[in-house]
C-alpha cells in the first residue's frame, strides 16, 4: 500500500514537472529527470526480487543458520551458501528433505 502511494506521488510530481516545462519558461528538467529515474527504479524493483527456489541444492551447497519468512509467499526460507563461488541460494524451507 505504501509502495503504491509513493509511486503515485512520484508519478504526479513527474507529471507536474512535465506540465510546467510545457506551459512555463521555468526549466524543470532537473527534477523531471530525477523523478523519472526514481519512478523507473521503483517500477523495476519488484522484478529484481527472486522468489525462493524449490528443492534443496546438492553439493557443494551448505545450509546456513539464516532463515526468514518470504514477504511474497509468506513461507519460511532457508539460505544455502556455495563456498566455491560465494553464491547464495534461497530455498523454501518446507521443501527441505533431511
């Protein structure tokens, strides 16, 4: 809800800047560019988030003590670490078979 309100506020600010650019001689290009960048980043932010994977990864992955609840699926998630590459993998904890 807050995310939608912030996106709406930034979009309205950008629209206001564009209207001011068209109707007045005051240069609002600076704020318009920054608001456009902020709006673009907020809209693309959700695409960067990856949901937890299914199934426990095999060797050389090691389970860590880190666990949290995924904000989208509301499922518990366990973090696995690959010591060879430093990569981290997020796995839904309900899929763990030990």
